[in-house]
C-alpha cells in the first residue's frame, strides 16, 4: 500500500487524529500561557522594584 492509497482509505481516522493533536497542542499552549504570564509579570515587577530599592539602600547607609 502506497501513501497515495493509504491517505484516502484512512481519511476519517487521519482527520480524527489531526483534530486530537490540535486539541492537545492548544491545551498545552494554554497551560503554558496561564503559567508563564504571571511569572513574567512577577519577574518584571521584581526587577523594577530592585531598581528602586537598591539606590534607596545605598542612600540609607
């Protein structure tokens, strides 16, 4: 059986598996966004806070 015979013969299964793959990829990317965005925002805020607090610490000493 060649590829050109296999694809039309198994079209429903290929479509189902392609949609399943797209769903799993979307789920993984969604989880990564949900976890990554708050971590990125927290990191940015900590960097900005450190820029403010470091000169203040030097000024107090």
